[in-house]
């Protein structure tokens, strides 16, 4: 086989098994669109409202301020698959990360995204496999079982 007929190796996110890849890519695009439009300096509630508007405009199902069984509230639950936690801090710190990981640990949701609308736009994607969580028969959010 000559060099011209050989195709270069490609990295495909599907090969890495990114759970809910298509949805999380849409969420990242929405985040950067909001950041580019609003910049930094607003309260988290302003970014949450902007995210809600953008999700609705993109026909993406979401719920706001979801009660988590451990007594907290997640900013957004998107398509019953991804928990979003929005911050307006200088930077993502370990406390923000632990908060989102606790939300994932306390529910059957496996994917979480942390978006920071600070002076520099930042995001992180987290996966907490259900197999690694404490076994429980079911978790309910707003009276509906979430798997």
C-alpha cells in the first residue's frame, strides 16, 4: 500500500465511548454562544436563564432547579441525561467539582457538566458510571424515576 492511498488515523469521540456525546457537544456550543454574547460578570441566575432560553430555542428538553436527594438543587437537568451546574467564579475549583460529583453520586444520572462564566470561559465534563455508585433500587427526581 502506498502512502497516498493510506488514510491517516483519525480520532473519533465515538471510539472513546463518550456517553451522551452529541448532547454534551450541543451544550458546549450553547455555553460558548452565551459566553460570547453576555461575557462574564453577571450572577449565576442570569446565565441559568440564558441557558434555559437557549435550550428551549434548540428544542432541548430541560428542567430547572432540580431537587437532588441529598438536599441540594442542581441548576439544570437536560433531557433527563445530563446535570448542568453553572458557576460565575474566577475559576473552577475543587469545591465546584465536588458539588457536581455529589449530584451524580446521589442520582442515577451519569453525566454532569460544569460551566464557569468567569473572566475565562471554562467547562468540565464528568462521568460517574452507575456501576461505581452505591447500589440503590431507584432514584426519583420530581416524583419521576430517573435512570
